C-alpha cells in the first residue's frame, strides 16, 4: 500500500532527502532509495510497503534474541520486504533482498493493517510485537502506526535491527519502542562498507542513543570465520559494549553458510568460547552463545 513517508525533506528539482536511515538518500524524481521500498513521486516520498506483510508469526521472545526482556513470553512478529543493507551472509535474504524496485508485484505479500496485528497479538496471548526478520527501519511508518496502537492496548514493541538509523528516526519511535536487539556485525568500518554497503559509526551511535533514551538494548554479533573472529575485533566489540553498559547483554552467534557466503565454514564452538572469555574479561555480565547446540 502506498503512503506518504515520514522523515524526509523536499529539495529543488523534485529531489527529496530521506532522513530515515544513515544512508541519507537524496532521491531524484521517480527513483528509489537504497532500501528499494521508498520512492520519490514528483517530489513526494512514499513508502510502498505500508500494511504489506511478507511474514507474520508468533515467536518466543528469546528467538529475537532477547533474553532479559519479558522472558518466557511470546511476541507477534512481522516484516515487510526490503532492507537498507546488502549483507552477503543474510539468513533471511529471500525476503530482505527483495524490493518494490526489483519485484513490484510480489504475490506473497499479505495485507495486514496495524489493528489486525494488534488483534492477532492479543488473540495469541503475546505480550509484545516484534518488527523483525528484515529491517524495521525501512518499514518505519508501518511499524510506527502499529507501535502506537500496540502501546494503547498495553503491548510492548521490539525492533530487531541493524541499528543504521538516524537520530530523528530513533527520537520519533522512542515513545513507543520498549526494546531492541541490534546487530553489531563488525568492529571495522571497512567490513561494513565492503560487506553491508554501510558504515560502523551510525550503528554505534544508535546503540548509545537508544540506551540513553531508556530503551532496553541487547546486542547480537554473528561470528564469521575469517571475517570478524579475530581476538582484536571481538575485543573491540566487547570493550565498546562495556563502555556503554556492562549489563547490556551480548549474544555471540555461530555462523552457518548461507546466501552468498556458502564457501565460508561454520563457526567453531571454540571461537564462541573464546569470544565469551573476552566478554567476561572486560566485565560484561550477560553473555549468551547462540546457533549451537548445548548453549
């Protein structure tokens, strides 16, 4: 469904400047932003995915993963197509790397309005709604409208996000956003640029700003052999988290080959245990190993 976007400015010559994520796209008339789901139409920026869910499920909150926010509860989880990152290791690439630009008539989309989501959440005895699977920043208006209704009905709201948001976006959603899990994928800007087509600094800024606003924050890092598994990089991530809050949980997850990273091996358990040791050495209180049996 087409709806006028939030957080943009009209410039000369029918160009619009999008302030939703840290790409700060300046979009010419009839063109799309990097996300592929926001389009400039004669100087008006539209979101093309409002109300169009590609996935909706009832999940344990621990699947987000959030281990210290409403533990043991269920969260009604939704997503639209699209993402503002281009990660070659994405585990949901079948929906995140689809866009209105590349596939405007995606038949799998289901019309699910905010009131429908809230009703389904309550019917399934969920305590929260999670905006997840793809990147919630790019379906911001849909998430925002749903989150407002959810809060009015006593439900909490969760973003599972790459954290590549602007201050304006965080401030706008913050009255209705209760918890986030942010992917801190690397601690090298070069890796963000080469692999995700993004940057590191905005992610770090989002983590610090959300924490400052009182939003519950947990961090996830997918440890990929040969990419971000060095002691130096893992120490950098651990030390950054500790500098923000030693009580901020860190989920250290094993990589399994997927999408464009099929030639990389799975993460050895010993690497995760090494990361856990590093995390504890800098004083992190809550460290969780994921995607492997027995942890």
